[in-house]
C-alpha cells in the first residue's frame, strides 16, 4: 500500500521523530485540562496532533486524518485515512512516567496497510508495512515463542474511563494472573502491543479501546507474527471501540478462555 499511495517510510519516521521536542517541553506537559473522568489532554497532545495533521495533509493531501483530539464525524471509511493518537499514555505523561507513544496507522479503505509507533522517551521507532515484516529502529522483530500462559508475561489494561467495568476487568486480570508468570500495567495500549510484537511481552488485553489506541500497533503485531482479535475472536473493525486480546499467537486461545470465563 505504501507504493500505491506513495508513502515514504523515512519521511514518516522523521516526522514522528520531530515530535520528541514537544514531549521534552515540561511547560506543555503541565498545561492540562480534563475531558472526562480520568481522561485528560495536555498541550503536548494538542501540539503533536497539530504538527502531524499539518505535515501529513501537506505531504499526502488525498488521505483523510482521524485524530483523538478532533471531531471525526465527517470521515469516510471507504477512503484512505491516517488514524493518529498524538499521545497514547497521557496520564503517564502527566506524572512524568515515561511510557508514552505517538501512534499512526494508515487505513486504505479496507484494511490497515502501514503502522508506526514512536516512543519518544526511549527513542524507539516501530514500523510495519503489509507483507514486509515489522521493525524496531530498522531491525527486524518477532513475537516470542512462549507456548503457554504459564511461561508468559502479560500486560493488562484497566479501561480507566469506564470504572463501572472494574469488577469484570479485575476478575479477568486475576484469572490471567493466576495462570501466567506475572502481569504488567503500562498505561499505553500502543506500547503494550508493540512490546508483544518485539517479544518483551507475550500478551495483552483491554476493553473499550478506540481506533487510535490500537491502529498504529495493530499491523506491527501482525507482521511480527502475532495475533490481534476481539474478545469473541472476531476480526478488528477499526470503526468502533474494541475489546482486544493481543498475543504472540501461541497463547491467544488460552488467554481468551480465561478472559471469557
């Protein structure tokens, strides 16, 4: 798809690398407003999205732009669009807990064909194009080869905007915890997913994820040999909130069994 739409990987890489200056500006990170319960936006979110939108629309005027910090009601899913989360892990950013990411997925009207996730505090750039593999800073990555939950490290998501689901979420997390080596809670869906892609984690699950939370990392996991699907096993739709199980492929069904008990 990058050839069909003439996407320059190096250009995208340089564009997201430029966002690092916003993350390093403490004044922007300290300028915060609330969008809802446990849901915040900083000037880093706003400035990163503004920067990416301007540059992507300038370089690729034929491609629509979906962003977390804008009204997306006018978008046509039958046409190409960027699906962008300017800061995945805003609450982490507020606390200087350096686990935040810039996430960009490219929807071509039928599927995700490109994915990029940039971790500015680690200066790590994850990238995948359909059929071309997944990469971290230019080196090929693969999911882990762990075959069971018993030997796996699993990340959980707590869906903090939906605390009415806490009992269900923590019941699922407890069942997973009792079967696996240990669990982690990183606070960024994009980071948890690319960590599955490169083998740092073996699996991850979370409810109520928005398309911008997972679109950038989705193809990176797939091209690294992993599996991403809804809790019920159905394919990801990218047009709505999703309850996702992400894994190295080997443990997906074992995770699903524990989650859906």
